[in-house]
C-alpha cells in the first residue's frame, strides 16, 4: 500500500477554515472537527479510491468522501503520488462546489 501526500488548494483551505469556525461557534465538542478531518485525510492518503466519483463537474476524476460526523464532503482528485483536495462542502447543500 502506497502512502500519498495530501495537498489542499487555497479554496479548500478557505472552506476548512470556514467550517472549523462554524463548528467551534455552534458545537460543544470542538475536537470532533479536527479528529474527523484528520481521519478522512489519513484514509485518503492510504486508500484514495475510497470516495465516489462526482460527475457534476468539469474536473476529471473528481471524487468525494463523506465525513459523517461533520456532515461534509471532501472533494478531491488523486494520482500515484498525491491527493489534491479541492473543496470541503456541507453535504446538506443541494449541489456541490463550483471548482
């Protein structure tokens, strides 16, 4: 099993900051956000094919991984060496992010 490097785009970093701020403002268990996001990143680092293909975009092979406790999707692509996270978006929204 090959471990890949995980990179976040500037947009994805902004999404993470926004979601973290919301979580810390509106939830009691602040550590859940960080723990769940780190677990998802570890999973993508080791098994990037785990997410489902997201066909509603122009980005080739874009996938998404549902993070249940956060009710968010991580949108990403990957190759043999790295995973690129394009967005973090609340799963309750009616459409995915514009990438």
